[in-house]
């Protein structure tokens, strides 16, 4: 799950990012509204955590522009403005949740988990290809109905490929699902994950598209 954190308080942002990463989220951070809009347009995250008091524009305007572009990305608002008015206008503009500052990080994580669950239940939570199935709700993978234990990043690679069955995922596309910006990624990281997945799930599932990336074909 990729989170874009929009927050101009650098120390708060660093603390939140670290906590999110510890929880297994891929967390990226920008400090102003324009950068947030650019990222949402070019590299849409799964959830946006949005501060309202930003240096270049009001967070509510950021939200308005995100929704104006037709994006349904879940947005959780963080703000020191805890008045009923601010709360109501945020929700009116299409925010999914609202957390007044100061807050405890576990509270933020809990609310993100709720949004995460809602995202996976809005689609069919089980994806199957051949004898492999993946449950996006329980985060479990089965081979011939037997549970296969996968570390978080292997799971994320498999999920991205299975959700895009029949399409090729480039190495870069897979990396953005797994690593935050600036995080040290070894050049063969994806290859190593795929190697492990093949050992656990059989060699035939994930095909290499030479020089491009990987794909799972429709059976
Ligand atoms: Ca602020």
C-alpha cells in the first residue's frame, strides 16, 4: 500500500513516514500542494494523507483539485483546525477521513488500515490464476489451496502482477510498489523477489519479458 504524505512540518513528516514504513506501508513525502498534485497525477498513490496548512495553497484546495480531476483516491486529512466547520468542509469536498492534530501515530495507522480494508473489499478480494490464488483482504496466497508463506515484498510483486494479468509490468513499475523514493534498491531486487516467488509458486506462473519486466499470462 503506497501512501503519499503531504505535510510541511518536516519533523512531523519524518516521524510519520518512519512509522508508516515500520507498518509495511510504502510512504513518500512532499511538503507542498503543487508537488502533491503533480504526484497524484503522474504516480498516483493508494492513499493521500493531507495536511491542510500548506505553504503554497490550502489543503482543501488540493483536495478540491484532486477530486476535480475525477480522482477517487482516498484522502485522509490531518489538521490542527479541529473546528466543526473545517471538518465538515473537508468531508463535503470528498475527504474520506479526518484526523485532528495532535494525534497519536497508532491512531493514524488504524484509520489507514480501515481505508485499506475498504479498498480491498470494494473489489473482489480473491484473485486467481491457474492453481495460484491471492486474497487481498487476508494478504494470503494459496497454491493448490495450500497456504504459501510470502514476505511482504514478494507478496507485493505477486499482487501487482496478478492484478494486471495479461499485461507486462516493468521493473520500475514494480519497484514503485515496493520501495519509497530515495530508498536504496539494489539493481536486481525485483529479479531476486521473482526468483523466490518462482521457487515457491512454480516456474511457469511468472514469465520474464526480456529487457522490460515480467508478466503473468491469462491461463
Ligand atoms: Ca502545516
